[in-house]
C-alpha cells in the first residue's frame, strides 16, 4: 500500500514537471512568434519606404 502511494505521488510529480516543461515551450514559441512578427513589420516598413521613393 505504501509503495502504491509513493508510485502515485511520483507519477503526479512527473506529470506536473511535464506540464511545466510543456508550458515553457509554449512561451518560447510565443516569444519567437512575437519577435518574428516585429521583424516582419520592420522589413515591411523599410520595403514600403523604399517603394514610396
């Protein structure tokens, strides 16, 4: 019975760690997406300024 309880808590902590790790990937992808959109906006700005000349 004690082993079973320990096994359950280990599984729960493993799932929690996996959830935290997965959440970190989401934030990293979000940061890359925001950075990419910002760089794309700057690129569009310079291209439109070049075309407008």
